C-alpha cells in the first residue's frame, strides 16, 4: 500500500513543477505513428491526411499531463478527435414521419443489404413495436427476392408478395400502397446491388427514391472496404442523399477504418453495426469502441485518461500544503483512497506503465484491492469530524463504536490507524526538506 501511495504522492508533488506543452516536434513524431495506425486500419488516404492535419492544429501547444509522455498525449488527442469525428453519440433510425415510413436500403452487392434489412425489421418489430412490411426490389435476381422472404419469415415480419415482371419502381409503389391499406408503420425497400457502382443501379435507386420519398436512405457498407470506402460513400451520397450508414461485418477482422472514411466523406452518421450473419447480430454504433479499434492504442488512451482523472490540481495543492505543515488527517487519507478506487486500484494503473510489471506483482501480493479501499473509507466515514482530524483521541470505546458502524472488527481499525500514522510521519519528513522524499520512500 505504501509503495503505491508514495508513488502517487510523488507524482502529485512533481506535477506541481513539471508541466510542459507539446512542441511541434513532439506532435510530428507522434503523428507519424498515428498515420501508420490509421492506414493499417484501412482509413482512406485522403481522410488520413485531413484528419492528421486537424489533430496537428489541436495538439501543438496542448498541455502534457504529468506522468504521461508527449507521444501518449498526442495519442489521446487523436483518440478524442476520432471519437468526435465518428459521432460522439449513438444515432437511431428516425421514424418520425407519417405512416407508413419508407426506408430505402442501398449499397453494393454483397454488402449485406438484404440481411441488414431483416435485422432492422426485427429490431423495429420487437423493440419498437412497429408493424413492418418488407419488399425486395431486386428484379434481376429472383433468388434475392426469395432470400428476403425467407428472412422475413424467420424474423416474423411480412414481405410483399412477389409478382413477376414488375420494375423496381412498380414494386416500391405497390409496397407503399399495401402498407397504407394494411396499416403498417414502416416499409423497408431492399434494392438490388452491383459489384461496383454503375449508372443503371444508381438511376434505378434514384427513381425508387423519387417515387416513394423515403424518410431514411441507409447506405449498407462492408466494414472491410478499404480505400474504396470513400468513393462508394461519396457516389451513393451524392446521387441518393444518404441519411445514415450501416456498417456490416464488424464481427470480422475489420479494424473499422471504413467507418471513419465514410463518415468523413459524407458527414452522415453511422447508425448501426452488423456483427454477424444471424438476424439478431445488429448493434448500436459505439464511436469510442470503434476509435479504439481503428487506433489500436486503447491502453495508452486509458492510461492518459486515468492520469487526467487523478491529477486534480486543487487537491494536489491542498495535500502538498498539509504535508508541508505535517498535517495529513484521516479526511485526507479518505480522499486519497477514493482516488485510488477511481483508478481501479493501484494495480490497474501500474500494470499499464512500461516496466511496472514487477511492482504490480508486489502490490498485488500485498492484497490491495478496491474492496479494501472501500472498507477503509467506510471506517473513516463512521468517525466523527473531530476523530478524523485528530485520530489520537480514538480509544477503545470509540473504536468499538466505529467498528460497529462500519461493519469491521477493531483490528482492522487499528491497521488503518497504523497505516495513517506511518504515512503522516513520512509526509513530515518530505515536508521538512526537499531532499527528504527519496529517503522517505527508501525507508518504507
Ligand atoms: P446484399 O447483396 O447486400 O443483399 O448482401 P446479403 O445481405 O445477401 O449478404 C451477403 C452475405 O454477407 C451473406 O452471406 C450474409 O450472411 C453476410 N453478412 C451480412 N451482414 C453480415 C455481418 O454483419 N457479418 C457477417 N459476418 N456476415 C454478414
Ligand atoms: Mg440483397
């Protein structure tokens, strides 16, 4: 315990004097790594370029948190910018329109349109209690129509009866009419796709759009799409006015670069994510998770986050002042324990620092965990303010009362008091001279 706390306290102390800002050189060096990570995650080159420039502007001159390297700090800034660009909040499918609400599904062949149509229908039916009608507009492939009918039966959603010889626009109009008559809330129109973008496909989808005036035009795209993501998204959006993106195959190896590319190019939100072939493998889009997947530096990000949480300048000043005066009471101890609890114990933070494995092992050996911090804080909160300020008055009867109040035995209270005394002594040494710190730590 003492090692961990000392560690933190020394951090607070040096944090008062050693704070720096990111230099141009720091940022350039770190962005080289970031650019590589983004390209490896299949973010399109033009997006990587504009993105890193934006980050550069933000990062140069930014304050580097204590206990964090400039490189780590840049990674954190990159991560936050990624999350912001991916869309800070989850978006939902907008059904706020007169019934039946048409939803047009578009995208390249094999991107997962038909599967996703069924998945969304299932979700709207069971979660949002809407009556949904499905219609396949894939006139060239009878098998595609049958595929949607099979999926519809599987999820318990009705499909428009297949009538041979009709055009996509005719089917779409028929679907809208059937939905009106049948009292459906939503009509999902599953369009045909091509392996690559072609004019015939775009024109057909545009005609269907004109005929049905869909409230949502969802672009279904494979998360594995690499550099093509930009062109695909741009083409569909320019021609059809996409309102949202559904990214499929996020269950696979895709790092998620396509999410950033498509979002950056269209400015349209990613609304849902496909995570498997099954009809319930559909999830909300979580920007933070995807940012982590793209960047692949989650450990650094959480390290910086924890450092940021921990460094509370005001409290650091307060503690430093108390140390200087040789007054570190149980109230202060309680606050320190609360911070350590927030950090997920000492082990949590230390485990992420390079070369800390050994120390972490020792600390874990000492059986320190969040539960213990909680218990110790419970003990302190069962004390009166006077007792907290002046633990010397804690004699047997008071200890018994506190033990009862906090549900521990007296031995545990004694252990806490002994720990506090040792710490307070240590701090006196540190406070008495600048060179005392190393010595005090050496003596622990
Ligand atoms: P469409 O041509 O755009 O209609 O694509 P389909 O819906 O027919 O899907 C093509 C293939 O991708 C099928 O085998 C689906 O099961 C599969 N698929 C669709 N979405 C996902 C997904 O999120 N994850 C995985 N692993 N497979 C998917
Ligand atoms: Mg299909």
